[in-house]
C-alpha cells in the first residue's frame, strides 16, 4: 500500500455496494470537525446520507465538546462536494466553522457510517 498525507492508493472489497467487486483506485481522505449547532439536529445522519449518496467510506461521531468529527475517503471530487455540504450543514443545524485535521491511516467503514 502506498500512503500519502492526503491521498492513499488501496485495494478494497466493496461487497456491500458492489457484490464481488474488487477495485484498485486512488482515493483522497479528509478528517474534519464541524462546530456550531451540530448535535441534536440530525447532523450525523444527514452527513452519513450525503456521504453514502456520494459513495464515500468513513465515519462520523459526536465529540464531548459539542462538535461533530468526521473522516471520509473516496474520489477527490466526491470528497470536495461532501465537504461543501458539511460546511453548509443540514436544515435545522448551523455550522459556524469547520476545522481540518491530519487524516488517519486506519481502515474506515464502507459504506460511511455513524460510530459511537
């Protein structure tokens, strides 16, 4: 596996989305934290739905400080679209700012999911 800070090339079986498919593709990865009115407004479910529609892998979880943290991997253009959606936030929520953190290296759930 060749790793880089923002991009990673890997093999993954996407049997839950594409039965018996094995593909080799260059993916990008982001790790972000959204601050504002993002807990108790359906933000995690909304972020998961948006990520799944874009066929991203990753996870979203609440933080103890009231923020929501997310890691996602997928094609760079899909990640940019998803990140733009996260900046806007869901109806009923309010995103004041989004902080970008260095992406991790551990495997992410695929399809994108909520973790606790």
